[in-house]
């Protein structure tokens, strides 16, 4: 088990380089098994979710090498063995093996996914898509059994009742090797989907329309190895930008595609944050505590990302005035609120809507990261707090942030990652 010990009050100054996108990597890696020769992906973040996926690949008898943010995946000798539980349940993105296995083999057994507890996140749309392509899906003892009874997948027109990143990607994976043409209507438009489609197309797939609400996929019989440079992590970028705005003394965030976080940057401008944006970097000027409160409502891309709702909250709490935060994607994403209140923030939740009044001064406390993005927000609050904060649940944060402690320490933060024996607390 891990925890962070953070001593707050140090201003941040210098440069932070953003790693590759976690939400791309966790789909790119399962996608690679659809090839019949090695796939090389560059810019892969060193995060726990990636290491978990590597262990799953090894169980499929896939050869994997991962060094200096480059992963080489060789599925030449892959075996389609059942993966009903255990490692497959350690992260939600394991469900991308469903689409990849269906596309490659026409069948597979995959345990129900894990990941952060953000309230109901049903698989209905994924399964609806698979069934429209001709698959039969049954839930047996907590594992999804997918099969086409040897007939293979057949292209179809699929309308997603709700915009879903996961369902869009999973259907896209399966349809890439289906017979005929598949059209996904009301598809998600996130940059990560474009990234994954680029890899699949380099592997031989024929996908058009990504980045719009209609994706057209012409199935192919075979897919081959290739190399691919994945995009930078827009959520990591937003997290560090929020930290820099909260207590920065001039910070540059490098390896950023500003277009990917335009809704987030627009809210910062509304608050009064001054930034200089170049082709691949953003410099955040010191704010000197002169920010005003704003309301946040999350929405599918290109709207304000749900994954940035929690990391921006500590910055909002430094602003003057009152505001509200409504997460329309995951309304139950509010577990950071009582932890921030424990640190002295004037913040509360009623009917899944967060209300806050500022400015606030944080005090170090013992808090817990209930999930990945809540943890990122608590790291920022702890950096701002007077005194020491003991942040448990650091493992949740390490699932999605590549060496967050080292990156923050390099710009002046007093943060230490500590490993401890959880049983000793009993």
C-alpha cells in the first residue's frame, strides 16, 4: 500500500512535461493484440494501469517489452484463453479486451471490469453493439462470455443511446475485423478515440469519421503490426495547469495539445487565470489570489471533461465568490468533497450538486483518495495547505499519473511517496 506525505505552502516554479494519455494507452494496448505481428507504441505512461494490462497480455502468451515509455507488443503466439477474474478485474479498461478478442477470434471470456467506483457505469451499450454485430453475450459467474458460434461478426448500423467513450472504442475494435461495413451513430468524439483509430488504421483497418458523431468502419480480414506515437494526456495537463494556477510562481506545462482542453482553459480564463499558449506548451502566470468563482458543468467532448472536475475543485476554492459544480457524466463523482471539507474548505454536496464558497485556506489533514481524479485534486489541496497532509490511497492516483510525485517535486513541491503495511493499522 502507498500514501503520500505532503507538506504544503511551497510555491511551484519551473517546467512539467506531460506524459502520454492514460485513456489512450489503456485502449491502444488491447487494440495491439488484433495484429498478427509486433506493434510498437511510443509515449506510453509508466502508470499502474499500463503495468496491469501488461500482466494480462502475458497471461494471453503475448510477448511484451516496456522500457523508457516505449512498449513492444508481439501477439504472434497469442492464445485466446479465458480471463474470467483476477487481473482482468483490476481496472475498468480491461473491457477493451472484449472488443479486441471478438474482432480477432470471434469469441472470448473476459471478467467484469474494475477501476474507480464512480457510481453506475453499465456495459449495456458495449453489449448492444456486440450483439448488433452478431455476437451472443452471456454473463456467467461474473464473466462475460462472448461468441459468434464460428460465424464471425457482420457489420451493422449501431446507434448509441448515450454518448459513450468506452462503447465507441469497444465497438470500433470489434467492427474493424467484421465482415462488411459498420456505422456507429452518436459516437463519442474524444481525442483518445482519434488516437486509437489512427493506430488501427496503421494496422490495416479502414475507419473514417472519428472526431465526428458518425464513424464508418469497413471490416478487414487481417491486421498487421506497426508503430505509433500516442497523444499526450489532456487530463494530466489540466491537473498540472490547475496546480500551477493555484500556487504557481510561473510554471510551464510542456507536451500539451491546447485544443484538447479548450473548455477547461476557457473556464480558467473566466476565473482570471493568465496563460501564454504556444504550439505544445502552456505557461501559467502567477495568479496572486485574484480569481473569481465560476460554475462548472461537465459534458461529453468537446465540453468540460468529467475527469477534470475533481482536479480543478481546489483551484475553485481559492477564488472569491460562490459557485456550483455539476457532473452530468458521473453525478456520484463527489467523494473528494468531504475530504476537502476536512481540510477546511467551505464545500458541500446536495442532490449530487457541489456548492462552494471562497476563498478558502486549507489545513493539512489525514485524507483518503477514493478514486483516481479525486486523489489528484487532494494532492493539489495538500500542496496548498498549511502544514502536513497524509494522503492515503495513493495507489489510486498512481493508476493514472506517471511519477506525479517526482514531477511535482521537480518544481518545488514537498511530496514523498511512502509504502506501508496496511495490516499494521489494524
